[in-house]
């Protein structure tokens, strides 16, 4: 009786080489399939929109919101954090702020949630946080390149925050 090692040694070096190549080809095919699937899934996770996968040449534009933050007594309020998607701004001493979002694969009627939050404590009074939606209905874009960049559009949003007691 032969042991397992002896059976393995029965194969010639050509047969062993052929088996290695066959194994590596199948392994490479499996890896290629998995990587292509993961690559496609990664693109869809970060770049898909309502119209399909974001690709080179996808229309894009910048949406800006600016305005003034005031108290109920119409006094400008500074140091209010304003957040619109991935952009954060703070109101200055005149209460003015500006935030923007660069959108890809957007609809021409676009709505964004803005969050206003008092972050400095009692230094200039306490104000209740406010979440509101600003809607761009049929926006007019300026500064586009007559290609894939439609340009930018802006909207003014002035708000009054309630004092937090």
C-alpha cells in the first residue's frame, strides 16, 4: 500500500505544473468576477442617482443659500452653525451666512435641508435649533460652460430664531 505522499509523487512535474496553471486560472477568474462586482457596487454606492450610474459627463451644478440669522427682536445673531448637506458655515457678526452644495445627477427642482444651531452657549443668548427646507423651483443657473456644468444658482433665506429659555 502506498501512502498519500507516494500517490502525489506519481504525477509527473508536467502534470503538477498543468494542475497549478489550471487552479490559478480559475482562481484569477473568480477574483476578476469579485473585483468587478465590488467595483460596480462601489460606484453605485457613491455615484448613483435617480438617472442611473454617475459617469464622466454627468450634469452638475452648484446650489448656494445665503441670508441673515436674526433673533425674534430682529437683532443679528452671530456664531450660529448652518449646515447644508456636507457644507458647514457660521453666521458672522452681522448674522450673515452662506452655504453651498455641488450636486451631480440633480433634478431641476431641488430641495435641501438647512440646520441652524446655536453652538456658543449663552455668550450671545441661547437660541433654539431650527431645521428648514429650502426649495429651488425651476432654478436659473449662471456661469455654466454650455457643457456638463450648468453653473450655479442661489437663493436667499433669512430666518429668525426663537430664544431658548
